[in-house]
């Protein structure tokens, strides 16, 4: 009777999960296409030397060869992908500006490049320059006098490099036109000016979260309408000349504005934040925005989205009836988040139903007995002490253990290519995870040796660890089936609706074959961590006398608390002082923010699957496969071309 009840309950919750995923797909698709007014095309364009660029093209359906529209090429930041620029793409395209949201080289579904990471940025804008050329020459519905570029963080650097590239071409053309042997001699003819204008293919540039190294010399190479948006609390602001993110008196901001002012009018002390200097009609528009935001919030902000709209509609001299405060993107993100919830809800009922399939039926089992109640002061102290120690070690070890990546993975940490362990972010998280997995297993053994063995703990009846080799591989096969079912919904949403499941920096993205090759390298080592985690939650933390809901909550909280405290220290310091606690390593706490949710949910998945099988293994395997692939599919991959 109990098994039949579980099956019916599983079928019900699986239906709920799938309905949520479908609602997510439909809602997000309607909003990002402006209810049919924007066409989204997933593209893959070959470039030089066997490379390719991928991304999404947002085309207003009104755009034709007879009704040309402006276009903006936008680039995500380091360790991200094109979907992180959905906000700009949605808000610009619904206002009649087409958008190419690109995957930079080494990211998303784009290829690697023959250049180093740094050289690629300078030479090809990580793919932005080829896409400007593509939009200029291949899209007959684009007004190629109104091509804009923008990007966040690394994408901001790509924007700078692209604007400077075309600015240098423009200056070189004018210099050649003034040569004595040119058509007009030292006088620039109309034809020579027209040619110079034609090679300067960028009309507007808007880097965000990227102002470092902005000087008068750099701005002298910019010959287009130009603005920037930099967070007041940006974690990387300590690298600015003034050492903080306040741009009102920053030399970087002064250089931007002064680049179009005559010598007698140049500013010496401060600029007015948000003021539009210059004239967009002659490509001298300059503006600096400085919202009170942290680095990753700039691509999840209504204020910053409004600045993007204001800049490009002004730069392209568009009279748009939709005010910049009228925004759809947040509702679209909420629908994406519904998909996240649906995908998470899908895992346990799918596994439960698969346990009814004959080939997996033998894996179903009863939940083992709980550990004896905490009746003595010693047992209580050891239980809570172990719980505290687990997240304290997690918190304190993250930076020092993660920094060992420079010795264990030196090439990839230095942003060089490698066929093995080619993801710098995944590498330092891996080192931290393996270390904490080993510590967790050690704590488990010590807990049993000094407390459990003397207080009635019977491993064979309470742990759920022992498993035959045959059942181990059957469990692995079941976990793979759950993984396939989970990602089938993601592939479905991508293929039919051009959406996925996400909120801010937490996302589940469809992956390509190369990411599967990469994940295969990471899965075995991450399994150490998730197995230790499953043992901790199910074999040493389930005790008599604690309500199941409370026990499971403290297990989930213990999973995430180390990461929470790490980021609380980092961002508490940022908001208090304007600079991060960890400066040179400021990216490391930022990129593990999704782990707060992932590890919290992993505890619930691990416990529920433990109840269905009586073993720690299925939950550990499912969490390993899914959470690792979520990370692998969403970060930078330095595979050789």
C-alpha cells in the first residue's frame, strides 16, 4: 500500500513539475519575443581558421530591407554565456533595435580561438569584431550606420577593444587621406571622408562594469557615441585610480567626458553622473552612469536596464514612445525561475517512478533506522559541534584551498588551453569540494569511533552505505536516466521556445557535446564531495527525537552556510568600505553564489532518494551529475581549437 501511495504521489508531483516547466517556457517565450513582435534566431556563424560564433539574434519583425533598424552586439562577462544579456536584448528589441547576444570565444556554444584569452580580446574582441562585420555586410535589414556594441565586465572589455579597433581604422583612413600623394593631397576630400566613415562601423559603444585603464590616450581612439555604466559597489573597483567605485571625481570618468570637450572647457575635478555630454548627431555623445550596484547586479537591474535603453535610443537618435522605465525582462526572469522550480521538483518523482521499472525495482528499499536520540550532553555537543565544524571548514578553506589551482592546474588557471580540466572556475571549486569531502568523511568516521560506536549505532542497520558492485552500477544507470530526464526538459525548452531555467546567476542551460566531454573529467572527483555529503546528511545526521522537517532543514542549512558566510563577509565589506574583503580573488566568492541554492536543495534530494532506496548512493550520484553539469555548461572552457 505504501509503495502504491508513493507511486501515485510521484506521478502527481512529476505532472506538477512538468506543468511548471511548460508554464515557464511559454511565459518566458512570450515576454522575450514581445508577444510575437520580435523573432529570436539561434545562430552559429563560421569565422576564420575553423572557428565559429554562436548566440541569439533578436530581430524586430518590422525589420526589412526597406525598413532597416539599428542593431547592438552585446557580450556577456567572463564565465557566462549569451543568456546573461537577455535583459538588454529584450528591452532594446521591443523598442525597435535588433540585438545579437553573442557567446564569446571560449564560452557558451562558441568555439575556442587560436589566440590566447588576452590576445583574443584585443585582436577580435572575443568574437565581437567578426559579428560587427557580419551585421554590417550580411544583414540587409540592418541600418549599418547605426551599429552599437555593449557588454558586461569581460564583455565591457570586448566593447572597448571593438570601439578602439574601428576608431583606429577611422584615424588611419584620415591619416592616409592627408598624405601628399592622396587624391586630395593634404586636404581630405568628401570621398576620403566618406571612406573613413565607412570603415568606422561602430556608431555607439556602451561598456558596463569595465572602466579600468580608461585614459585620455585610450579615449583618443574612440570615434563614436560612448557611455559607460559602472557599479558604485563594483567588487573590482579597487583597481580604479581612486581605489573605489565612485566615478563622480574619478580620472577614468573625466577622461571619458573630456574626450569631446575643447581644451578651454575640459573638466578638472568632477563630472555630473548621468548627464549626457556632447551631441549624438556628430558621434560626440558621452555619458557616465554610476548606480549603487555590485558587479553581477548590473545584468539584473531595472536601473541599469533603463540606462542601456536611454543610451542607445539617444545615440541612435530614436524617438521612442516606450519610456525606459517600462520593462518586461523581470517578468521573463520570473517565468524562467518557475522553470527552475519545476526542474528541481522533477528529480525525486522521476527517480521514484523509475524505481518501478523492472530493471531498477531491486534498488527500492526501506529507510534504515535512525541513529539513537541525542540524550547526553556529550552526544549533543558532538552532533552540533560536527555540524558547526562542517560549515566552518567549508567557509575557511574555500579561498586557500581554491588558490592551489595555480599549482595543480597552472596552464588553465593562467587562462591557457588544455584538453584536461579546462575550466578554471570548476577547477578551484573542485579542489575545495574534494578537500571538504575528505574532511566530511573524516568527521563521519571520528563521530562513529568516539561517540556512535559507544551509543548504540549499528552501521548495517542505520547507515545505508553497504552496496554490491552490481547494485552500484544499476544505481549509476538509474542516476543517468534521471539526469537525462532532467535535461530533456531543458533541451525541450531551448529547442521549441529558445528559453532555459534561470534566475540571476543560477541557471540550468542546455549543453553541447564538448561540455559532456568536459563533465566526464569532473564527475568522478566531485562524486567524493557529494557522496560524503549524502553520508553526512543520511548516515550521521538522522537522529531519533528530531522532527524530520527540522532535521532536514539544518542539514540543508549546514550545506550552504559556509558559502553564505563567505559571501556575507565579502559583500558586507564591499557595502561598508567600497572595496571587497578578498580583492585579488574577488571573483571566487561571486561565482559560488549559485552553490548556496544548489547545496541547500541537494540535501533534500539526497534525503528523499535515501528514503526511496535505503542507500546513500542514488542521491549522491544524481546531485553529482546535475550540479556539476550546471556549472560546466555555464562557464569558460579553455579547450584547444
